[in-house]
C-alpha cells in the first residue's frame, strides 16, 4: 500500500517540479532550476526502479536513493524560496510535499531494513 502511495505521490510531485522548472526558465533562472528538475524527477524514477527490483537489497537501495533525492529537492526548493526567486506562497506546497515524500521514503527504507534482518 505504501509503495503505491509513494509511486503516485512522487509521480505527481515530478509533474509539479516540471511546471516550476518551466516557470523558472521564463525568469532566466537556469542553474538552480536544472538541479531542481534533476532531483525532483529522479525521486519517482528511483521509486519505479525499486518497485521492479530484483531483490530486497535492490529495492532497499533504490528507495534509499529516492529518499536522498527527495531531501536534495527540498534543499533546492528552500534555496529558491530564501533567495527570493520564487515566492513563499508558491513554493510552500512543494516544500511540504517534498518533506512528506522524504518521510514516507525514510519509513519504507527503515521498515524494509528491519524486516531484512
């Protein structure tokens, strides 16, 4: 159940990141926007790979990477907010969602690691 939730959340989050990326390009912001695009879309890609993992270890590895990408995405979003490039009201929902995704992924990783032992 949690895997399906995270699959959907990470996919729709990636769509929002793409939307924000396009907005940033219109503002001639190319460096942070590219970093955000890479990490924000990588979350879902790693979740997809994890769900097709060949072993529990493979699943755990990919989910761990997805968790790290979610935290990196949160970092880029905070930089965009605190630098004033994007307004607080526009970025707050994405920040909250990136934190939610990171928490879910961390929980999946911890539970999987405990069950592995």
